[in-house]
C-alpha cells in the first residue's frame, strides 16, 4: 500500500504514469483528487449470466407440494425465465446488472452468453440480436466486457436438448463457430472482446471440443466452461467416458492455459494437478454455489497445486466481490474448523515474512487473476494497463479505525460495496460523483 499515489491516464484510457508520494506530474492535464480514499484495481467478474438477475429473490422458497428444491429444480425455473427474454428485456436486465456491478466495484465482466435464439428457438433477426442487446447494455453502463459465446447442443451426455434449451442450442459445431466469427466481426470496440464457452460436458459432445481448440489456435481467446458443478454431472461423465469431466477433456486440445473451469466444486483427486500442469484456471462463484447448494470449492487443494483462482457472481443472487472473496476462505475454515487456511498457500509478503496472510492473495484473485482469466490488460496499477480502477472510502464505517497495514484484511473480511466511492473503466468514471472531485 502506497500513500498519496498519483496515477496518470492517457487518451486511450491506459495508465501512463504511477507517481509515488512527493512526485508531481508534469503539465496541466485535468486532475481528480480522491481524498480519504484507497485506490485499487477494479474487480473482475469472470462469470455472469446477465438474464438470471431477472428472477433474483423469486426462487428463495419451497413451492407447495415440494419438500426440497435443488440446483436442478432451480434450473427449471431459470429456463422459464430464459424463455421470456427478448432483446429489449435482456437489455434492461443487463443494464441494471452492470450498473450494480460497477457500484459494487467490478469494472469488467465475462458474460457467459447462451441465450442466442428467439423465443421459438429459431435464429434471431439479425442472428446476433440477443448478444447485441447484452453488449449494448454493457457499453451503456460502461463496464468492460468479454462476451463468452456459449456452445450448447445436448440436454445431457448423448441426450437430445429439451424444449427449455432450444434458445441455447446449435445443431452443428460449424454453425456455432460461424456465430463466433460473426461476433468477432461485429463487436469492434476496445471495451468489448469475444471468447468461447462450451457450456459443459453435459451440453457439448467431446469431439466438438476439439474443433473449438483448433479454431482457437492463433486467436488465443479465453475459453470458459462449467466443470464439475454438480455430483450428477461427474457421475454422468464417469458413466459415459469412464473418467471425470476434467480428465475427459484430455485429448480434446481444450485442456490448456486458455481454459477457465467454472465452479470445480466436485473434483476428482488428481484434477487440481491436471489443471495446474496445463496452466488452466478455476473461476469460483461462492455466492451462487452456496445459493444453489452446489458444494464447496476445494480452494486449498487448487491453490496448493498452483491453480489460479478468480471470481464470478454467476446467477447474481448477490453482486458483491468482497463477499465472493471472503467466502473462499470462510468455506475452507468451516470445512476444516481452522483459521487462516489459505495463508499456507499464498506466498509470504516480503515486508512481513513472519506473517502469512490470506487477504492480499484473495485481493489478487479478485483483480489480477480475474483479468488474466478474461485475457484483459487490467487488474494492476501499472503503466500500460487499462485504467480500470476503484476508489474505496476509508471513512466508511466498515473501515474506519482499521490500522493502515490491515487494510487488505479489512477489505476482504469486513468491507462491502458500500465502501465503493467510484469506479473507472478506461479512465472514465462509471460510478459515483464525490463532491471532492476536481475535474
Ligand atoms: Zn454459470
């Protein structure tokens, strides 16, 4: 943590200077003074399904005649919500969501977009109408977006898609890749990039995954995939292929440094090493995983094996990067009935080698590692990176009185979106207008 840092931003929105205390910037460029604030890289939300925010809070009950609800019954309600989405409706929902993200401290989002087709399942006119609505909402809110074009084909391994899935599916992998090519051509804005997202081992035949890996040679887009979210998915994979979902990817060409495994809550014992060996990352979505009753992320095993983690708010039951980060550690404490669990796997800080800390490592998970998972040049305050930044009020009740050297711990274990004074994407303010600002 450095006091009185000055950050210069160039005309493109990238950081061009980081000046420490006492060094004055040259020239008369407009300045913004952020008194009483801490400046951080913005958080990266690496996993989002924007439309799912539309039924937030409306599934938090047991329906009459049902003794229990789970992921699969929630999915049926989600399909019903998806079935009603039009481009206009999805724009409205996504705009609300992305504004909420910016207010919570996220400055970028990986939008795992699978609502491709019209209500009747036929292609939209134009074919990218649903994706365009989501991207337009992102641009209007001002958040940086990686549009992860999702591939969905089957309703289960070797099973036809159901009517509830008809808006997501492609008949051939070629048709999907044409859709990706069209998106690459269509979205020409420095704040928007495109990636691929085979939905899951349930929804995409293994041989199609090889085509995606081949297509990505030279493009090097991020490839995100739901993996091992549910025990039933792992059981189906073992039944069909004799191995778990991650091992099943071996030989497809997909298991590599561009892969981000979303969830990874039900791993086989060798899976952390399998992911680490190829440089693949894992996106944890603990608020959604808790909300849907998915299970616990084996964070200690993953980080201990050298797998990078990032975070996502997924279903948007809550949009709160501070909560996502603290839950990663808290889940491990609850599982193991110990404290400071992840301190053993994050590197010791050079200024306090006798003290192993959790919070700086988790802040990196929320910022730099998320940016890496989305392949965007952000997540650090350094020259050349996008000026995607957040300012946090140090006089917020959650932070006041905390010793400066404990600020990372206070942010992870005590703070929340209320502390966010402002959010900037490419140097442009997208949330907050403090009276102390001096443009
Ligand atoms: Zn998801």
